[in-house]
């Protein structure tokens, strides 16, 4: 399948945040949710979900929170990162994000490097960091994988 890359020469591929799901602050998340949701039952259920105890592989009990693989975790991650999305788009960055996966589209390598720094700053208030092993500047000619799709030049392939 063809992908229109006429405006994109390079791509800042920030494919993941460092321990994103486990690093989401439940108080910050609930503060964001309370700004939009007024239904007390929904808020109570969400609080209960975040405080539910789970047994880890090491035999420790801990709050489940927004653990990787949880059925609500991608939704809660999207809610949590909404202010991040707003901050970057206000800076005129072009981003595509779902849960903990992100790409920022840029026309020049230097713009991509600056976008990476802006991204890092926008994550700080949320107490999140970029994963240094999965953060890179990639040209469409090199190809990259994002959300189960491999993009190469002006084509994409479902994995």
C-alpha cells in the first residue's frame, strides 16, 4: 500500500516511554479524569481499579494501577498523556500517538532533534521519560515499525 510521504523527509521515532504504564501517577491520572468525569460511580470504579492488588512474578503484592497488558491501561494512558499531546501540538509538532507509542513527523533532521528535546520537556510534568533504547531519528528510506505496521519509503506493510 502507498503512504504519502511528500511532506516528510525524516521522522523522529519515539517508539516508547520508559516504563510508561508502571510510571503513570494514579493521583495525576485521577486529577485529569475528574476534570471531565463527574459521575461518582465511574470515579469510584476507576479508583478501585487503580488500587486493586496483584501478585507479581516475584511473589510481591502491589497495586495493579495501569500495568502493561491491563485491559484499561491503553485508555488510561491516552487520558494521562492528553496534556502531553496538547503541549506538543501547541508547539506546532506533528505527532501520532497511541498509548505509549509515538512518532513525531519532521522535515529535517535538526527539527527532529529539537522535537526530541521538546518531547522530553513535555513529559517531565507527567513524571515520564523517553526510552533511550527506542528513541531514534529515522528517515522513511530506512523504514520503521509503528503499531504493528512497517513503513518503508512510500509503502507500508502490516506485520
